[in-house]
């Protein structure tokens, strides 16, 4: 069966320990953990190094049998020194993560690719892969550009993370995926969204960060994306639904049940 992981953004109000327990209670096999916040207004947890919370998360993983698919989020900026990311990488590896999610926030594409390569070299001894997620408001804004950056970095543990909402909003098409080697697509995120695209940055950010749809409830070409990905690609279900009056556990279950139902229906 395809591995399905509960992404942190789906239940961001929970602590890392609560996320692990929620993933187990909802029926997932994997979880994604946000060790470093993506924005300044997110909860911050003491999740770098040998902290009490890291030990609690490790214990919760052992108790529940949940595995960590990915950890997030690192940003490659013009002034980034990737050596500063070592504690995050080491913590991810300690918790058994397979992948690290990275955003490209450097307009100099050559420098961004070089920094990505350096980060991959730092992560390789820890058995971690580094996945660049293109987002329309970052400097790695679409799938084609992210593929180019990853190819130029020339590291075996580098890949491109497809998030359907960003993939669609950037104007990409499922046919583009076939040109990318399968080893560069070791996992993907999964969600749906309305067919009509937001017309401004504020709308893009609001929808992506707070109001997505369960698979099959929107207008994104999920069938095409799934068909183009390797058949066993693990999916991280990143489906924030803040306007719905649902508990975190109910949201996690809705995301999982909708995904399983969507994947079980023949195209």
C-alpha cells in the first residue's frame, strides 16, 4: 500500500508529540514534523538537539509505531550558511525522517543551486534526502524551475516536492512530471483546491496555508498528478481546513479517508 503521512500543516495547532498521537489515532503510518516554523506567527517548539521534547517525540514514535516521513522547513536565502542547519538535520535523522523539506528564497538561481548541493552533502551521511518545494511566492516558483535547480545541484539525494496546490497555481501540468527521473520524486504532498485560482498573493497565501480541500472536492488535476508519479510514491496529506469546525483528529481523519477513497476509484 502507498504510504500516507499526516503533514504538520494539517494539524498545526498540535504539539509534535500530539501530532504523532493524532497520526496514530487517525490511522496513518507516517507523520511529518515541523521542527522549524515556516512563519513568525506559528508555534515554536524546542525541537532541535537533545531536548526533553525531542525525547518525548521519540518515545511517542516508539509507542505508536508511527514513522517520520519528513521534517520541515529550511529556507535557502542569500545569506544562508547551510552548516547552521546541522542541528535540524541531526534531529530529523534521530527521529527517523527520510526527507527534509526546503524552500528556495534566493533570487540568484546559481547560488541557490550551489547552496542546495551543499545542504545535500551535509545531509547525505545522515541518510536524508533534501526536497525543494516550488511555491509561486518563493524564488523557486514553479515545477520547471525547481527541476532545473535540482538538476544543476547534481546531488543524488536531491529531489523536487510536488504540492498539488502550488503545482496548479504556478500553471504547471501533469505531463511535465514524466520528464523527471523517478528518484527525484521520492515523495509528494497531496491536497485539492478550488479550480478558480486566486488573483493576488494574499489570496494564494491564505488558501495554501489555511483553506485547502480534501482530495476529490476541488478542481486540481489530481488524477493526472497521481498517474504521472511513481505508483508507490508516499503522499504527505497537507490539507489545512481552518474554516471547518473540526478537531485536529477529525481533520486528520477526513484527510486520510478522502485520500483513500480518491485513490481507490479508478481513473
